[in-house]
C-alpha cells in the first residue's frame, strides 16, 4: 500500500519529461496523452442516462482529436475562447478537451444562466465558438459572432464530428503558462469576474492536492455537481484524468437518482457539498431512530468506538461493522468522500468517518484552481478544512485577539488574474503572488486551517465584536425541518453603529405541509432558541423571519447572501 512518505503523486510524470512534455508541468493536452499511454484500455468516462455509454481513454482520445480538428478547420486558433455549457455528460468532456487540443481556451458557462446573462458573458469573454445543449443554441447562437457550434445532447459532437471524419489537424503548441480556461465567479469583491487559469495552475493542482490522500487508477469518480464549477471540474474530471481513473457523469441532483448511479457505477470517490452530505447523514440518523431507542443507542455507541479506533490507531472497523448502513446509501463501494464548497458541521464529518468512510473536507477558491487545503485522511481534524497542499503557502493577515484574520494564499495554483480586469486583479493579487482570499480564519500550531467566514459578510456588534454568519448557520445544518437559511446583520437602533443578528428561514415542504403559519413560526423560534443557547450573547439571533419562497442560490448550492439582504431589507 502506498504511504504518504513513499512517493509523491507527481513522480509518475518524470519518465515522460523531455519526451512528452518539456516544462515544469505538462499542459492538459500533454497530460491526456500521457494518461492514454499509461492507461489507454481503462474506462475514461461513462454515463447511464439517457442511454448507457462508456469510452476508454484510447477511444476518447480519438474522438477528442476528431472534434479538435473540426474546430481548427472551422477557424479556431490558439488563444481563441470557446464556450462549453450544458448538463453533466460524456459529451461535455469531449467538448472541453477538444477545445484544449485545438490550442484554445475553454469558457465553461453555467447551464442555469438566463439567456441574457449567457449572451453577456459570451460577449465579454470574446468567445468565437460554442458547445451547448440544443435549447440554448437555438436561443443564443444566432445572436453571437460564432465560427462553430456543436450540440452536446445525445452524444451529439461524437456522432456528428466522427461522421465528418475530419482530417487530423495539429494545433499550434501551447505551453504551461497559456490560459487553459476562464471561469466566471462572484469573485472576491462581489461582481462577476472571469478567472484566468493556466495549464500550470490546473495541472499542478491535480497532483499537489493528492499528496494528502491515496488515489488510484482503479478509482471511480462521480460527477454530480455542476461540472462548469471549479470544484467539480478539477477535483473530479481533471484529477481522474491525472491518475487514469474513471468518471461517472450524474445528471440530476436528486437523492434517489444519485443512490442509483452510485450503485450502478460502483463509485469509490464521491465529491459533494455540505447540503448533500447533511441530507444523506440525516437520513441515516433518522432511520436508526425509527428502529427504537435501544437499537439507536447501540449503533451510535459502536459508531463512537469505530471513530475512536480510526482516529487513534488508524484502524477502520466501521467499513465492516456498518456495511448494512453504507449499502442503503449506496456507499458500500466508496473509499473517500470529499466535501467542499462551504463549511460542514463537525457531526456530519465525524459521522461519515465513524461509518468507515474516509471523509475529508477541503478549502479553496475558483481563483486557486481551486484546491489549497485538504484534511489528510491519515490525520484529519473534524473542525478544520485541513493543511495547505504541497508547494502552497498560507498566512493570516491582521489577526484579531482570537487569531482570526484575512487568509492569504500563494502557490502554483493561484490564478493569472481576472480577464480584462486588471484593477480587480490588483485588488486581490499582489506583486509577490499572494492572493487575498477575502475569507477570515486562523491557523493552529500544526498548520491546520480553520475558517470563520467571509470578510464581507461579517456582522459587527454594538461592542465591536465580529460575528461570522457562517459559524451560526453551521449550527442549523442538521435540523431536518429547515430547507434553507441565511444569517445576516440588521440595524436595530439607528443611533447605534452596531448590528444585531437576524435569520431568514425557509422550512421544508414536508414540515410545513398542513401546518398553520403560527405553528411553523413557533417551531422555527424554538429551534433558534436551542441554537442561541449554544452561542455567546453577542452572537445570538434576535430576529427570526420565516419565508415561503426559496432563497436565491448559486450553482454550488450557496445562498446569495447579498441578494437575501436586499430582498428582506428592513426599512
């Protein structure tokens, strides 16, 4: 078995340096070709709906080259911007890598964007070609100056391009510093920006992030979160490519469908966001409670022993003891679950580990490719987002009395800058390569990072104390009656500069069904009182607003705090 001291994940690249690549890191095109040389017959990508399809790395390379040649013959040149947008699919992967093989830059756009916003970002990015679903193409393609378009649905580009049998055309070579993709994000100052990530940014993060865990070519990744998002794109699609593993593309963020695809795909690597893992763990706990107090107490006691053995001696008995529970979650073949995209309650983190899953959480931003921190699976801390990955520096600037300050990151995965926005780039990236993440946190004596919240979200109390909304929101994550929530500040006394704490809550449909608004409010108030009892006085919630309409969310399932603040602003 590999150990953390016996190898570095990037050692596998060295035999190919000087022949298949010549810089510090290979480009993504070169990495794909290296992986084909190493693992050509292994399954690369597969999906089960609408029709089961599967391709090996060797088969995928032929198709990628065919689509790439068609792009080049359509006038796409090195550095051109090409949009890839659509539901998670094998075809999405073909489109993405075909753009890179053509020497162009991928612009992954959110499939949930309105047509108006889609056109705006397409124009801003200077995109000249597009891979998208048929409905999107029909509505926007004619309004943009595009040299080429291809439909991603029903494996469209594969069948269409292969029928054309375009002559294999090689693109002008790229180097590690060329821009591989531009991902649009809310950024660190709140307005949409195009994050420019080079081949070096992405390939270095593929390998450096693996130093805290063992990933093998026999692993099967599950791509269920939107693939245009930096987290899924790197941590699933590109990391799998780096080791020769397989990817199963999931279509719907629906628990029943997820469980089915996890089982059919025999998934071993499951990456998700807190809301998804919380629901899965809550389902386990609720199921145990229904078996009666005796059974519930016995299982929870055994889970505690399992967790202690794992943390203390590295012995994983949970995988065997609780196989019947893992089977219900379709996680019996799973080795590692990784949570990103937001803070996770310690209870969920601890619970999955007690059940025998190597469950870790990490940290990063779109601007950092995105991974900068991961919990080592051999030395995890449940309240931390982990240690900085290899070759990555982290520092805390202007810490307060509790050690909380702005988190700055420097490393090979830090972006080149924001596209056509040097002013915004200069605001967050200094000349020495340090990126101001906009997040607040602290680092302990063993270099584990602990997050407190976003700097722009901080609520400042009457006494000048900082209140981090995310810290309070974490306390509510396992209440099954709550679908969404958002903690914000409000001014109670206009003569005072200090803010008080307010919460906006959307109850679940299951809980609210058949209940009066008074009964719903009473239960939410009761939950808030329970949470308030665990908080320091200046952090306690003073206003509870229950709503019946969903709160605006990003594609990574984060509530848009600024929009909620505007919507429920107090006059």
